[in-house]
């Protein structure tokens, strides 16, 4: 399933690019993420996902397949497995950045494949959940970039894994959005 998102961070593109390549700082703004090890070409880590009664923990690897500092473009391949279960997830993520007025527009294209318990959620819900996570990430990253010296101090705390209540609200929103979309097609 292909999911595309974009957001703007109120900082120059070179500053945002440098931030996005500082994996420990980025992980602090990813809900439920934890880095186990990182090099300039690979990140190993864990992510916890909480969807109502469904609580999942994935261990995985992100490989940097392509990185172009001049065009501010990176292509990554992420693969992960449930720590307790049979679920698998993989994604090819392409990220590009460009100057947009006084800020930076970040565009993400995510080709995601999932199996196991998490795959039961439909494309609409996954798109809404990922969109919500991207908004949380963008707000956290913008605040982290704006704080002088946050890299040296370790920045703020990471957002917690998205709660079941938040996901329930997102699910309800997706349900009603789809319901009204189908109602208009008559």
C-alpha cells in the first residue's frame, strides 16, 4: 500500500536535512521508537504500537539505500518483525526536502507491506494513523530544531506510543469519512 504524506518545518532546508540525518534525535520524535544501534547507513531499533487491546512491539532494521545531500533526498528500506507473534512489516520510504518560503517542505512516499495482526487494519485507517504520527513527528521535530543546543542536551522526551484511545478516534474519523464519501457517490 502506497501512502504519501508531507509536512513543513519552519527552518531552512539544510538545517532540517542535518536534523533528519541525526538518527537519535529523530527517534526521540517518533512515537514508540527506540534505537538499538546506528551507523550512517543502517539503523537497528524497536517500535511499540498500541492499538486498543492490540499491543505490538517490532524489532527491525532501516537500511539507507540512497542518500543525496545535494538534492536532499533519501531512500530507505525498513523491515521488521513482531517480537511476540508472526507479524512482519516492510516499507520502502522515499523522503525529499525542498525550501518552501521560510521553511522546509518534507515529502514522504511510503510503500508499506504488512502481515499478521497489524494487517487487519484497512488502508484508510493506516493512512489516518500514519498521518497522525507524521503530524506528531513534525511538531516534535520543529520544536527540537528550534531549541538552541537541544542536540547536546538530548532534546525533549519522545512522544509515547500512540494510545488506543487516539487510535479509536482516528478509526471513527476514518469510518465517518468513508461513510460520507460513499454517500456522496449516489
